[in-house]
């Protein structure tokens, strides 16, 4: 079985993917324990995995 690598998104791209503003992205990270955690490539490079963001988004729509 072949697995597909998840696309990495910088914070601004992650916010656009979710349809929210950048400050809302950081607020969700702080306030929502189930929000996907970012990864650090280096001290100055942070990214999110698109697949984790999509799973979180889909679970949010299932809650309502």
C-alpha cells in the first residue's frame, strides 16, 4: 500500500486553507486543544501539515 506525503503549509497558507485570518490561526492553536500542532523546520520556519488541518476542519463540521 502506498502512502501519500502530506503537503506542508506555512502559517499564512494554513490560514488561507482554513478560510480564516492569520491571527485566528494562532488563536485557535492557543485556545483549542484539538487544533493540529505546527512543526518547526528550523528556528524561523514553522509549518502545518495539510492533511492534519483537513482532518481537524472535517471533525469541526461533524460536530454541528
